[in-house]
């Protein structure tokens, strides 16, 4: 499920639907933190991606 939602977020971002992509990424962040730990590489990478989208890049 996490992977599917991540792919959906990527597709939304590619279609310039940034707000929807951010909503998806922010929704899966706590699930990733539960699965891998809040300091995991997966969560850090997701945080970076969310930040880039928020900055418009």
C-alpha cells in the first residue's frame, strides 16, 4: 500500500498536481515512520521530497 500511494504521489507531481501529491506524501509519512522508524532513510528522503515540493522545485 505504501509503495502504491508513493507512486500515485509521483504521478500527481508529474502532472503538476502538487497539492494533491503533497497530500499523499504527507499521509504516508507517519506510516513510513511506523514501519521503518522516524529517523530512517526512507522518512528522511520523503521529508526532503516534501520540502522540495513545498518550495516549488
